[in-house]
């Protein structure tokens, strides 16, 4: 579903998973745990805010580096 048009500043679930280096299942778990919030799209094709994904990535990297 990479061809869908999304608002600027947002990522698809696939793009988010690639950016974080995780699977789509891991993205769903992050949403369930409240670590990541959907910011648009549909139930089956959610979008995530780029800023939130970058912040989550930075927190995850800092935890690994510690």
C-alpha cells in the first residue's frame, strides 16, 4: 500500500516499521502499549506522525546505548 497518498509529516505503517527496524506486528504492539499513536489514515492503513516516530526512535536508541 505504499502508493496511498498521505498528509505531509506522516508515515505509513510500512514506512514506520522500516524507520524503526521492526515488523508491522511490533508496530501494532507499540500502539497497544501506548508507545506510538495513530495520527490518521484508516484502521487497516494507519498513519503515524514523523516527529513522534523520530522521538520514539531516539528513545529506543538511547536505551540501547545505555
